[in-house]
């Protein structure tokens, strides 16, 4: 993190979930590009910088395939957790959903909700993961924002909170109207680095006013304080609206919807704003539950650095440079280099060697990971995917179900 470590409220652990081909990879790449901490967006040459950067990334093969990548946006740390591409009820999907606190659901603006999105949506419901929806590919022939929004309602029974109206569609898609601020947002260059804000185009003024009224009504219906003011005819302040929308999003009562085209570099920054403004921090998620393996008693741990350590190893990956990378999410306490932790599955102790935070274009050695945060342990041998690491004197097991190890078929 630049000058300071973010506090818990400034952490976002999120996953991008989508059916195949909706644009998950492209959206992820754009998110990493805009949040990249070493690239100065203003200085990149227009045009090919994103693709050049992606090619370099692919050549180095580090991070786009990383299980968790850290990045920064508006003083918040966003840990982007990879969700498996195949959407089924495997342990891997369940584990990914368990580790993340919020999700971006990417939909194709032509297809709307597809069968695979339905499956993952139900799984995210089961794990109570708050979500925002990104209607991607607004530049495609046949793109239809309203139809995609309707499909959220019809196929998923979700209550969408439409935050934007597209300006144009297909090849003339050029920006969005932000319904909270009632401004038009356009992208002034091919990289989408420069945003311009101006008045809403005259043809969209009326539809935007109607859509805004609907949005406010929807938010008010879900918020008692706002509803009282609304009934009295008081126009709510933007911050009030945002706070009420956030509460409804965290409760899974509303699903904010934005649109754009990741490929054309349009709409990704407002999506990042929505992640910061509307998705939960580990503090919003509250305590984690497990069992004490000695007594089988339920254990609750708060997302607090002062609590005993509770961490879940959610992915073990082979690393070409340093052997094994064990990705962990710390739920409570702190994981520090040099400390001895207890593995609640194997009942063995392990010394924590190096800890690294994975960024899009580098990794950084760190001394400790605090509650709510995610990073990787290097060279850890005894820890498997699904293991709980905890303070030796306060053992806790988070995953009691024995997940099968992935089977490798040898031809
Ligand atoms: P994933 O399978 O969900 O990871 O999808 P990808 O990001 O690989 O995208 C699938 C295809 O859709 C690729 O050919 C992308 O170039 C294309 N694509 C992604 N985003 C957009 C978009 O905003 N507009 C258009 N027209 N194509 C897109």
C-alpha cells in the first residue's frame, strides 16, 4: 500500500464471477490495469498500452492466473480472488465463494443472464455474497441493457438497482449517465484513462430522470429512514442514497447494476468505485465460525487483529520461482513471518517463512497479514488447500468437511 496500511474498512476481498465468454478475463485485466500501482496511467502511450501490458503479463505468466491479486483504488485495497472458470458445485468453487466478501457478476449485454450465470448466482446466494452486476459488451451488435436488466429480474428473481443508463449502444456506445450524480460520463481516449463529465444529452434527459426516480424509490423501499424522507417529498442527498443502497446491497435485497465495455475500456472505473462504495469490507461480514477440534464446540472469531489467529489456506499453487505458494485469508489475528502456527487439520505446527503480497506486476515481501486480508506464504510444505492455520493455544477448524484433493489423470 502506498503511504499507509489500510484499515479493515478499506479492504475489499472480491471475485469476478461470470459464465464463460461474458468477459471475466478482459474485465479482470482492465481492473488490474486501472488499479496498477506502478503504472502511471497518464504517461502510457495511447492505443496499445493495455494490450502490450497484457502481453508482457502473459509472457511472464505471473498474475492474471494468480489466486489472489492485490491492487488499490481510492485508498482501498482490493484483493481480487480468482473464481474457477468452470461453474459447478465443487469444493473449489465453494471455497472461492467462502473466501471472498463480495462479487462482480459480469453479464454479456447481448445474452443477459445465461444458464451458467444462474448456477453461480444461486451458489453466491447460498454463501450470502453481495454482488454488483456489470452488463459488459455494450458495444456488441444486439447489446440491450434493458433486456439484460430484465433478465436479472426474470431469471434470477433479483431486484436490480440500475445505477447507470448507457449513452448509445453497439458501435455508438460512448458512455453512461450516472443516475446518482446525474452526470454524463464519457471516455476521452482509447485507454479509458481520461474521463469527462458533462451534461446529460438532451435525448436522455427524460429517461434519466425517470430512471433516477425509480432508483430512489427502489432504494427508499428498502430503507426505513430514507422512506420516511421520501414520503415527505424530501430529495435525499447523494451520500444518503449511497449509504442506503450499500445497506440494501450488503443484505442482498438490491443488486446494483452498471454497464460498459471492458474491451473498449469503458465503464471499468465506475465499477471500481462501486466496489469501494457498495461492496462489504471484512468488518461488514462479521465473525467467522469454526469448531474447536479438541472439544467440538463452536468457535466464533471477530475480524480483529487482537483476536487469536484464524486463517484459511484456500489455494496451494506451484510457483515457477519459489516452489509452493499457499494463499491464505486471515479471518482474525495476525499472521507474521517467523511465527509458529498450528495446523488444525494435521495437528502439526508450522513455522511461517516468507509472506508475499501478489500484485499485478510484482510481488512484495511483507512482515504480516492482518485480519481480513489475503496474501501468500512461500515455501510452506505441510499446509494443504482447505487447512486452517491458527494460534497453537487457540485451535479452530474452519472447514470440517473433508474436501477431496483434485484428481490428476495421467494419460
Ligand atoms: P471470459 O471467458 O469470461 O473470461 O471472457 P473473455 O474476457 O475471455 O472474453 C471473451 C470474448 O469476448 C473475447 O473474445 C473478448 O475479446 C470479448 N470481449 C470481452 N469484453 C468485451 C466487450 O466489452 N465487448 C466486446 N465486443 N467483446 C468483448
